[in-house]
C-alpha cells in the first residue's frame, strides 16, 4: 500500500485537530480503510477530540527503553523497541491512532521525533491513508515527522494574522527540502458573512492547489466547549467543505455539481 500522507499544519487554535478529526470521520463514512491517525503535536488532543481513551505515547517509550537498559534484559533492544512501538499503536473503530506525546526536553524531543519519523516511514505502507495532526506554528516544519507528504493542508482562520501565518508556513515548506505533492489551504471557521479578503491575502502562492472555505460550524464549537467528541454525527454544516477538502487532499477530481 502506498499510504497517502495528509498533514495538517497551521497556527494554534486554527482548527487543525478538528479538521483532522472531521476528515477522519468523513473517510470512515465513505468506506476508506485502513486509516492511521497520527497526533504529532506534543500538546496531544486528537484522542480527546475523537472521543477515544488516550493511550501510550512514543514519548513514553523513551522511559521504557531506559528502564529496559537498566535491567539486564536479554531481549535485544531492537526487538524491545518494536514490541513497545506496537503497543502504542492503538486500534479503534475504523482507524488506528498513534500519539507522539510530550518529550521532556529539547534533546528528548529530537529523539522522540526521530523515532516517530522512522516508525511512520515503515508503518505508512500498512495504510491507505495516514492523517497527521502536526504541532502548531512553524518551527516544527524543519523537523517534521514526515518528509514525503502527498498533501499539506494549511489550516487558517480568516483573519489577517491567521493568513499571514499560513503564507509563512507555505514559504517555509517551499524552502525546506520537503517532498510535498500539493498544498491546500483550508480557511476555517468562515462566518456566514464570508471569508473577507482571504483569497487576496493568499494571492501569489504559486504552488497552492486550492483554497477551500470551511464554514464556522456551531455544532463543532459547541462540542468543544461541552467536552463532546467529533463523532460520526458531528459538524453537519462543515461537512460538504470537508468532503471537498478530502477529495482534493486525496488528489481526486472535484465533483462538478450542476443545477
Ligand atoms: N469549522 C469550525 N467551526 C466552528 N468551530 C471550529 C471549527 N473548527 C475548529 N473549531 C473550534 O476551534 C477551536 C480550536 O480548534 P482545534 O482543532 O483544537 O485547533 P488546533 O488544533 O489548530 O489548535 C475549538 O474550539 C474547535 O471546536
Ligand atoms: Mg490541535
């Protein structure tokens, strides 16, 4: 299997996790499988957003390996590592979930990040689609857990600051040596009054495949406030846009709707 890798990036609060969860729900709905969801944000919230129990993380593995090294275990390190990695890969209804977790310090960060990167490059071949909810901001781009992405979804609120951030992440993704098949902007939480000057603000980004507007969905906002998950019923207002985003991210042609 090829493992179509779709990564979600953008400023904190833009809606990366919600959009990842909504696309996952949509992929399940259309019968896409198997799917792997990866929470690569140290501030992990994808499990919570999906309403599943947060399990073990790649960051925990570091401690486990340390403990194993301290004991005189006869099991080879590689085998132990593979066993631990398999344990943190959680099976859920319709998808598997892998959580990076929060490493303790900068050095640990590189270690855990490297571990996730290596594991993912192997694991992606077991899945039809891999969705990666990335860390907020731009710094992570240089140490992105994936360097061969089919689609980079840049999620932004329709505000000048949100769109400026997206422009910078786009430019950074071009300057780094990343293999990115297509870049798509999801202008998220668009109010009924429209996305304002979002399209003009994003003008001149040559390799931008599409700009898709995802409406502000009161159900999604309400669920977050009430601590309810993005389940199969969530976000009916945003759904058509998520469908469009999913098609684009998978490289499928847009559906032409006739009146
Ligand atoms: N399309 C949407 N409509 C309404 N609220 C949304 C939408 N997308 C995200 N939100 C809300 O925005 C907030 C931040 O979303 P989240 O996905 O956690 O952002 P990020 O992962 O980028 O930090 C949450 O309260 C979430 O419910
Ligand atoms: Mg998030």
